[in-house]
C-alpha cells in the first residue's frame, strides 16, 4: 500500500521537525537532525540552512508496517507558493500542520484552500503542544475556519505537562517516556470528556453512511470494520477532516500519526484508478553534480528501469529509477502508483510537463494548481562583469521556480524581478550567486503616466531649406481628453494629402512617448488632425512626422497636462486582532478602503492603493502582523496624482534628467 501526502501549513508550525521525527521513528535515520543546526533531511539547500526554514519541497520516503509513505515537506512561508502548490499537485492528501502555540494562520488557510480546490483529502496535525497553547480552544478555531473537523486525539497531561495522547477512535491512551509509547489506561478525570468526544466522533462518521446511520438509529452498535470503512470513505470524500496530535521535538504521537495516515487517507488507486502509467513533473532543481533533476509523481501505473514515457517533447527514458530522500537519490527496482521519482540530467523536462504511456491523457486527468501572480518587485542589475552570464543564470532560476516573474520596464529600462515576498527574492538572489552571478536589488521606479485635462489645439510647422529639396510639413492638431487613445483624420479639401496620414500619426505617437511634464508616456487622449498645408516638392513623410511631433508637444502644453500614477487593488489577509492597525496603515498610504470580509479566524481587507505607496508593503505588513499577514496586488487603473505630490515628482524627474 502506498500513501503520498503533502505536509503543509504556516511557517514555524513544526513541519520539518515532525518529518524528521517520522523518518527517525521508522528507522530511516539513526539520529534526528535539527533545523537550527541545518542537519535535517529536507532542509538541505544552502538557502534553507542560512534562513533556518524550508524553501524547497523535500521528499521523505517512509517504510512503515510494510507500507510505503511518501511525505512531501513543503515550505510554510507563502513566499514559496510555487513549491507549496507543486507539493499539493503531487500528493493524494494534505496533512496540515497547525501549531498549538500560534493557532490558525494565513499559511494554514491558504494551503487548505489549494488542497480543497485540488480535491485532496485533508487532515490536521496539531503540533508544538509541548510549547503551550489551549488544544480545546484551537479545536473551536479549526471548526470555524476549516469546517467539519474530527478530533480523533486528545492530549494527556500530568499536571500542566503534556505527556501523551488519548486515541478516542480506538480507545487507547499512550504515555511517552524517552520518546517511546507506553500504553496506559484513560485517566479517571478524563474519561467523561473522552467519552463525550468519542460519541461526537462516532456520530459524525455514522452520519456520512446511510446504511450505518439506519443501523445506529435502530439502536445497534456500530464498530469494527464497518466503522473503519465509513471513516476512510468520509475522509477520502472530504466530508470529515481528522485532527491528530504529534510533536517532532518530543516524538509524542508520531507513530499513531502514521497509523492514522494509513487508515484514513486514500491510496493512489482510489484517486486515479488503474491504467497505464501517468506522471507529472512537479518541480525541477539544478544540482551542481547531477545537472537538472526533475521530480515526478507517478499517479497511476507501474515503471521498470529502462522503460520510457511519452511527453510533448518526445519519449523520456528512465535508465534507472530513483526515489528522492532529501538531497539523495536512492535507486529502486520498480515504481508503482504513488511513487515520487527523481530523474537526473533531465534538461528537457520542465515543471508541469505530463508524461504517459498509451493514449495521451485529457487535461482534467492530471492535477493542476494555478500559480498566483507575484506581488513584490525589485529592480535587478548585475554587479561587475557578470552581465554576460546573467541571461543564462536567470533562465535556470525561472526554470527552477516559475512562481518568479521577470519583466522589463520599457520607460525606465529596468529589469524587474517579481516574487512572493522578501524572503523569496532573497533566496532568488542567493540562487543566482550559486550559478556564479552576483546581482543587486533596488526599489524599482514607479511607471507614472501623463495625460491632459482639457481640449486644446495648435500648429506644428517644420520647414527646412537646404541645397536641393527642402523639408516642409504643416499640421494643425486638436487634443481632447479621452478614456483611451484614438486618432481622427478630419482633413478636407486636400490641404494635406492622405498619403501623409500614417506619418503624422506616427509623429504623434512618437512624441507621446515622452510627455511635457516629466517625460513620462502620455495616455488618455484623442488626436484630431483638422488642417495644415503641404509643398508639392519639399513635403515628405519625415517632414510631416516631425511637424506632428512639434504640434503634439505645443498643444499638450496648452491642454492642462497632469501626472497620473498606477493604482493597484490590494487584498490583505490578516488575523482579526490586527485589522485596526492594518486599516490605519492603509489610510496613511492614501488607500481607499473597498470593504472587509470575515473568513474564519482571519479577515480579508480590500483597498485601492497607489503603487508608489506599496512597493515595499511586505515589510510593513510583516511588522504590523508579526508575519501572520499576507496580501495580493493587482493593477486596477491610473489616476491623477495629488498636486503637491505631482510637483515633487516632476521636480525630481527633471533633476535626474538634467
């Protein structure tokens, strides 16, 4: 039996330590590693060790009770959304870690929502109860936020010290001594509460199965295999979400957690059925020794060494089969549905590629989680003489992490790198350094625009006499404010031949690339050419292009030019107790509040804010919410800059250009 599970949740919820403990308890490692010391199996990259947090999904294969479990330890910071969503695409179920200390946070809900959209079975593991926290209050928060949760474990205390758990589904209690389970009776003082929870759990399971519900209502006891099957089906179908207790630090609940994974979560066959091999690349990583390594999930079918799968790019051969364990690739004799495989020297494979045997699969057969647009941007430039190597380094970076986005700002000439947070961009910079390219980041320049506020008209005349043919073009132009650019030719009587119309419009558009206020592109105007004159010998396309450009600049000066700034729609997800602070900060940033919705333990605020005020909003939100907030940005429109600010921007721009 195979289980493939993505371990997700908010940062600092103890996922990596728990994964390390599970590897240790199942005999895969003689000694547990430490996040602080940089010795865990999944946090093996230089960036993970430096920042002491997971930045790339790590794979841990566990062999337990003759079953194979693949655990994908995903990052907790929303910065690494590409890694998180890749792990969920590769899994059949999500194990969502929630710290008893911190409770439900933004990362909890985001991971849960993506898992829900992918149709994954879900369960919760409450961690860090040894650090404190109220387990029963947390259950209420989980109910309010996530839905029909099913607490199958209750904590066992001695005084105020957490020492074990009560498995109310199987009516067993475990006390932990030196990390080992010792089965003990339910404490007398907890029997009543445990029985009340057990009744609640049984009834919740029975209500999902009509046959069992009928039997139960008739007064028959429901236990044994029938109850276990109903429990498994309810979890598989997403009707119930079990809540377990476990601690990587103390090892409490680690093996019972694996028992629950095997009992409750679906197998690959239950999710994808039987059939020929079907796989997908859910991440790639460049390794200095193995080249580009592609990580694949085999959704169904079997593979043997030497076999090949089809892809859009042609056949992909597997001379050997490797299962990843952290940075290692362990050779295996065969692979079956549910396996996670690592293919070295896979330069032709990319994240999202589908591989198959037999007929080409339909798109809906393969899990897909869309990557959101990144919202934190920096201007990037190479240091020293690294410019020649920059292109190849950026190609590798984007191949590894497609959640990053690279653009070029036409007005400023800046190369812009977009990421999902400060840590995301910091690790991207470190990764470029690994490729041998040093870069520096600076805040990007705001792409302001210029427009006009009133109608104006005037003449642009270009006349130049030299030896031989001269140059002559005469254009009378009217500019009107408009929602978008348009051009109208109102010439009558042949005062300008229509053959010059294209050159005149070209001159207007060329002049509009740099407005008269501060040299920003001009938008929101209608250009009307209504009069002019020409010379049969000296007129030319170039002369009329220059004349039109002159007319535009002159008329724009008369049309009450003004400065525009980009406005973005900002959505902020924050804990309820931080809403007031965030609202005050947004108003100080010239934000216009659009609304607020409650979402379980969190609130979503919507506002329109000038881009200039949120270029480094990630830092402010981190400070305001203690890292518990998240946001998205989406371009909305341009609007006029307040006069006092506009004057300052224009003066600064002119000083830069001087």
